[in-house]
């Protein structure tokens, strides 16, 4: 089946799903669905409606997701935080794999702007590094602070009803340990056991995005929109701070060897500026030991996912994924904290 045939089939099924969802059999496209770049887990398609329902914009995005449970969690969180005024696209329609598309899906508003790190694939020049140091930490910290100020009870009740999906750090560690056993990775089992046995002090849970990095921010002038809620958790704020500071400090950029020292220096400074900005905006402090523990959880999460690809024989199809690019650095960090001799693959 060709790509054009696939898109034609998708367009027909998606239109039928939307017609049924809003009770409008005359709903039509202005622009047929087109694939969008970005993301590794879900498929994205942009399209426009010629006669959108009342209150809907014409320009929309369909997101098709392979795991129904994770998709349900994502839909709950994105819908709730958007309704609370957080800058993320409104969800207009959603459903599971039995709703007509063969996969779980959401249809949401198309956000304006471009990734905060757009244009860096060709390398990190000194001028680009200076721009990042000035802009990116504040954008991330401001978005995170605003999210963490929301009441977690906006999503808690619904999330607790989603079966077999991690919605807390404890759930996540239990799930990662189980998968590490399944994938034959005793090194990662040992790391998960150490982390479980040496938790940080308890802290109140907030709504954590769990994947807040520059490519999940769309910047349109001073307006920032946050995308992709598939990794959301109810967790201490330090979990989100740890994820973002880790991704900044170990940037998954494929650059020439001679640029790697610049990337490491710039990444470390970006991470420090982000943490300082977040702490200043929220009047909170994340202790270094607490930050390292949650960063190790993120490293474990990444390495277990890579192990799943190796187990399934699909790792080579994920070339360029951040978990593969930064995997060796994540393995070193996990080993340093837990003593488990973790390997990247």
C-alpha cells in the first residue's frame, strides 16, 4: 500500500470519526490530512476543516497513539490543564482504537510557532549557544512553574481509574523493574532496586509533564505552547526539574566531534540556569541529592525503553532518538549513583 493510499484511507476514516463525534454529517475538509514531523512515539497529521463546528478552529492536528492506556492518560491530563488555562492545545475529540481509526487518538487545535531549538540540527555555533543561554532556560522554567501551580486534583481522580498505567514515580519504578526483568537486563533491575530502596524524602505531588524539553515547546513570539503529555505523572516537582535539567545537561544533539566540548559546556550552563530560574519563580529549592535521584529515575526510564527496542529487534529503526544519542551518558550517571554497572544497550 502506498503512502498516498494510506493517507487517503486515514482521511476518510478520520472525517467519519469527526462527523460522528460532533453529529455533523456534512463536515468536510478544507485541507486533507498531511504528516507532520516531530515525535517518535505518536503519528501526527495536520488538516483543516472547511466548516468547523461552533467553537472549533479550522486548523487541527490528529495524534495517533499506539498504546491505549498511555493515550488515555495523555488525553486526561492535556484536556484538564488546557481547560484550566495552561497553554497547551485544546482537545476537541478523542477515542480508543475501537473508535474507527484503529489506534487511540486525539484531535486538537493546531498551535502556532516553532520549536524553541529549531535550526540546531546542523550544529551549535557560538552565536546559537548564546541565544540559547539567554532564552531557553527561562521558557522552560516559566512553563514548568505555571504547570506545577495547578491543582493536581484536576486529574487525580480520572488518572487513578486508568488501569496498568504508571501515574506516580512509585508506579514508574515498579513498571521499569518488571520490564527490565522481561528484557533480560539484570543491570537495570539492580539499578531499579537501589532506587526503590533509597528514595528521597516524601514531597507533595504536582502535575508533572515528564518530558519537558525545548522540542516540546512551541514558541511564537512571547507565547509558548507545551506539547506531548504522554509521560505525565503526579509526582514531586523535583521529578520534572530532574528530567529537564538532565536533557539540557546531556543534550541529545548529533554534532561533529570538535563541537562536543562546546555542547557539553553549553548544556551544563543551560541546566544550571534552568534550575535557578525555576527555583526563583517558584520560591522552592531542589536539593542536589534529590535532583540526582530523580535524574537517575529518568536515566533508568530511558535505558529500559531502549532495552525494549533491542528486545523487539527494532532499535536500528530508532536512529537519532534522544535515548540512543544520550544513552552512554545516562548509563554512566545511573552507574555512578546506584553502583549498578548499567550499559547503554
